[in-house]
């Protein structure tokens, strides 16, 4: 789970507000009796550091040790390389109770949003994007629980990090970042769960480079594997149409972002030896330069700063993979027109091994899919207001067994996806509205015990450009999931307006944004709401 905090100098003191107002020729009134802060009439040269409403990562009250993993100023596309060495003062390496990654960053001036990654020992442990800065500069921090990579972190490893950037006379922002890992010693009297699902994997095997889609990768797993997951950090990016893949249209439709026959339908698939082994709906990431940068000046879109990997449970195939031979793994993004770039999908294979058996045999017992490829329909209507309505669905159900040291274990993975997108635009695209809803439901049953995760992603974006060249964007995004009865919901809403084609000081930008993050169920209650106006934090309320 991602948590983002502010760092460094305090922001938005009364003096800072007065200075910002003075720079705009404004006079601020007193705060209201209810405690609301006064805000300028439009954006100034400085605003609040980025933050989110997500909960902080819970950490144990045990001895901790921190290690700096990377420290760099990214000006171009030269990666940072170094060496990581695990700490020795916080328990046995590879047996920590928790490991938390923290990236601190700062940038000032003018800069686009940038996508970055951190690899340790060839394993991608973190994928991120950056905020766009104010003229005076911002600081931000992102933390991530990386305990699942503790076996990779148990020995000395190479480090490779890159946030590709361009710095010149126009784009002046240098991305100054520092990444640390904090390790927590085991809690006295507590041991890891005896089941693979309750512990960190024994091995993490990287499949691909950070900037590619995996095709034809060779995978050899230990012959005693009893649980296998793939995690895919799938992102559409690069400033082209695949950054806004949900806006792509069919070849028959007239629009600036052309797609293939499936229009905006996208699906991430993992195949083993040419057979589809897992399917997932990609998350519709919106980076901080997307649609309107003023939407994200303080509150980023959900998952933008800590890109969540898609997970695929490949355990039904473990019996076939445990034969000691190399197998071919492909990761593909369906719907992308042939030859078109813009997606990366670095992939890790997580393997749990049977501690009491050197070879675990098994097999695939059933395999059923709704169709060889997703069922997608696109309905296009031309006219003064053009429209494209897209509907897509796909499902896969696979079962397999393993004869482990603790008996026969049968695993069934049942996953179904749906896509529903409605897109309306005028021929000049000065009106451009769309809604999207994606569902990704998965049931994993192990010897009769079922775990279920139902994810729903929604996006509603409405953009207009008026006769004065003022762009207004009203946007809402929701990242919703229910996992075994626990509800998580991260909902963002924003409304931003500015003048196109002029210097930043002449944009007269205004924006109101809000985020509400909720957790419910199994004794958990978390409810945090944030709101901003013109880059000033106006609301910070916790209800639990």
C-alpha cells in the first residue's frame, strides 16, 4: 500500500500565503471561524507539497536499521548504478518482520511528469511517476512495503535506478531523489506463517528489462515450487496515445488518438509455452501531466506515485513448470495496434518452495476460457457529436494439483474481466468527454478454501476548450477493491481551468481537488479526506 507524505520545509504558513497573494496582487482575508484557510484567487508560484490520503504503513515496534540504496540527480536518461549491502544489526538477513522503501524527492522550475523504476538484483521493486513542480519547488515522499522482496535483499546486490528526464532552457527541473530501505527485526515470539500465502517468497526471478514488454522470456523454476505468482508493472506511458489508451478509437472513427480494431480495449496477458495462463485489466493510470496538470498539483491520481503491479496466480501450472526444463513466458498487452509502442511491462516471478521435498510433482487438471481472445464490440456514430461505445469481456478458469510434503494441494484460479467505455467528442475535439469502468474479479480456491478479490476502476473525464482558449477539465477516478470482505476505496475528484498557449504566469489557473481514502472490514476502520483550492490544502479530516 502506498503512502505519500510531505518533507522538508513547512508549507503554507500564513506568511507564505500572504507572500503568494502579494505576488498575484491579491489581499487575503482572515480565515473563517470554522478554521478554513484563505486561498488566493488563482495559482501562484508556490503551492502545497504533494500528498495523499492513503494510510501510513504499519511497522512493528522492534529495532530498525536504514540503508541508502540510491541517491541521484536525474537530468537525462543516464541510470544510477550502485551496490546494495544488507544491514547486520536488525536480525538475520532475509528474516525481517518488515522492510519499507522510502523515496524522497525534490524538484523546482518547469518539468514534465516522468516515469521511473528501481531494480535491486535485477528485480523491479518500485515503479513510480513524478509530480510536476511549482516554480518555487516542491518536496515529496513515497513509501512502499517491500517485504515480499526480502530474500532478494538478504545479500549484496546491484542497484539500477532511472527516472528519465530532459533538462534544457525550457524544462529546468532536475529530479533530486534519495531512496532508503528500513528493516525491522523480527517480533519476539512470532514466526512466519507455515503456509506459502502467509510468507515472503523464497525466490523472486526477474523476467524483463524495465522498459519493455516481455516476449519469449525463458523461465526455469525450482523443482519443488508449490506456489508461483507473476507480478507485472504494466504501464502505458511516453506521452503518446498509449499513455491515454482508454481514449483510443477504432480505425473507422475520426479522432486524434487512433487505435486498432479493438479501440480502447486493453488487457494484460501472461502466457506459458504459448498457452494463456493469466489475464488482468490494466489500471487507467493518469500521470500528473495528464488531462490538466493543475488537477494533480497537490493530490496525485490513485497509484500514480507507487505503481501497483498486476498479479497473476500461476500455481495451477506449477506441476508443469516443476519439470526442470526451461519454459517460455510471454507478457502481452492486447489491443495495442501492431508496431505501436508505449507500454512497458517488467515482470517478476515469485516462487514459494516446499521446504521438505526436493521435487514436487503435479499437473494441470482443467482449463476453460470464455473465448480464445477477448470479446470486444465497438459502436461508432459520426455527427456534430461523435461517439464510440466499447464493451469487452474475457474469463479464464484453470485448475491444477501438486503432491507436496503436506499432501495433495489443488488450486483453482477463476478470473473474469469486463470493460465499458463511452467516449463523446466534437469534430474539433474542443469537447472531449469519456467514462470508463473496468472490473477484474478473481477467486483462488486452495483445497476448498477460497480467497476472492474484486477490483473496480472508474474514470470520468470531461474536457472543454472555450472561445477564450480556456481549458476546463472535470475529472473523477476511483480505485475500488474488496478482498475477502475488506473494502478499500481511493476516490479522487477535481475541477481545473487554465488558459492554453500562454506563459505560465498568464494562465490564470484555478483548481479544486479532493481525495477520500477508506478501509473497512475485519476490525479495520480508516477514512481520510483531503481537499485543495489553487494548490492550498483546505481540508484534512480523519473520521476513524
